[in-house]
């Protein structure tokens, strides 16, 4: 009986010691950083002061910080994901849907409202018409490009009991197309273009929301061909004869693969395209001169690569000068779908500017355009963001 009581005490003391050690490690670890697997910034504590304590700011920040920086957090989360995938065979793990050898994104259940979608489409088209007027006011040309996201491109691969957003997309795209036609805004919808090509599987990522290089190339080509046709230009369109395409050996997990800690690997790799006849150019990011390259190449062939391979990731402002004044200038704006397109587009212009309003806060997009007056302005947004007024969906606002 006495031995049993001592054993119980030892277990309790050992458990409390483990908790104390874990808490101590958590408290002394740096409270900043980036979560590679979750693709987000980790929580940081609010500044400790009498004011932040009294108004509740500091106490409210403590719990998220402890959760994000807990000792052994990644190991425990990886074990949980492994159990969900291989023991319980859950259809959704960390908002990822493993299906048909792909890692798709989970979409919350919804009942799309046709009236709401119609009104959103009308409002967005009206706003884009105003931006078009800004561009045409100084003699420029405005084009808007809509591209499918992963859930649209692979909608047939979702299990029947999960939401592929087919019902939403079936309302969104016709409403937006009609609204843009009514406003007379040039719209290039890549959905039908990709459908005509048979929607090759390799055009879109199996483990990320974005297209693969092949899908980006088709988008780039469609844009330049439309510009040449509509505006009577003779812009160079890189093709199989003028472009060297190389698939990197580096592992690529994609944002979905990282969310489940690399436990399901689709075997994807990223591809780049380099002009066979390169041209000299300069590049500046956010006003600072940087290396004259459009790919953030890995140092070795074995390290993981991210989608930031293209253009070095999302940058507020990029300016590439090729010093060929006989060619027009272009501004491309939008979210991450613009990045691989920009890796090719600069080749055809005297100057290429790129703006991402998620990161650029110096002025509104409309003011930026009015200041620099590019000959051509192209917006690129995916179906999910098409009607959203967040950041790149609000060209007349600066959003925090």
C-alpha cells in the first residue's frame, strides 16, 4: 500500500514536472516568426504596459501566443494529422480534402443567393468600369482576366457530400460576365479557354490553390494574343521555339501539403520558363533595386520550394525596366495568380509594373495608375476573389 502511494506521487510529480518544463520552454522561446506548415504568421504578444493591461489588449494576446508557441506544437499537430489521415480516415483534415491523388481545399457549406451574387457582380463591374475610365482617360487600355482556382478546375474530384462550389460558380460567372458586358469592360475569362483545351490535369496544382506553370503560360499567351488582336500590336509571345521550359527536381508540397505536414505528397514539382534569347533588365521591389531575376531559385536541387519561386512571392510593387522605348508599358495587378504570368510578360514590354494591394499601401491603385499612366493595365483575379472587395478588389481604396 505504501509503495503504491509513493508510485502515485511519483507519477503526479513527473506529470507536473513535464507540464512545468513545457511551459518554461514555451515562455522562453522567441514569440515571433512564420509557420511554414500553416502558411501564416504566428501570434505575437501585445506590448506589455499599464495601458494594455487595463484595456485588456495584453491579456487577450496571451492565449493565442501560448497556443502558437507551445513546446512540441508541430510534433503534436503532425501526430494529430497523421491519425486523422491514416487511422480515422477523415474526409477533411486541417481544411484539406485528400481526393483522387490531390489535396483540395475545404469549402464551407453554402446556399448561394442569386440576388446577392447578381448585386455583387453589378457593383464590381461598375467599379471596374470606373477604373477603366481612369485608364482610358489618358489613352490607355484596360483588361480584366478571370481565372479558375483549384476548386473550380478540379470540381469533379470532390466527394459528393462536400462542397465544390459548383452551384456558386454557376451563378457567379454568368452574372459577372453579363455585368462586365453591360459596362463595356474587356473581360477575358480563362474558364472557357481551359475547357477548350480539355482541362489538362497538369495545368493546375494538385496540392495548392494556384495553377501550375502550364496553366499560367496559357493565361499569359491568351492575354498577349488578345492585346495583339485588339490593339493591333506585335508583342512577342514566347512559345516552344523561344522558351526553355525546365521542371525543378525540388520537392513541392504546396499550401495544402504543408497544412497536413507533408504526410500526403502528390509528387508535384514546379516548372519555370526562360527565354532562349534573354534580354537585359533592371528590377526594383518597393522602390529598392534588387537582383535582375524573375525566379527565386533554390540554392540546391533537394530543398523544398514554395510558390514564391515565381517573382519571389507576393510583393507590393515591382518595376521591371527593359529599356526598349519602342514597346508599350504594362501594369499587372492582382493576387498571387499574377506572379508566374509576370515571369513571362516582362519580356514583351518596355516597362512592366506589378501591384498587389494586399501589400502596397502608398496610394490607391487608381491614383497609382494616374501617376504612371501605363499603356496597358491588366487585372488578374481568380474565381474565388472575383466579387470580393478585399484589397485588389478595391482599386479606389487603401485597406489596412
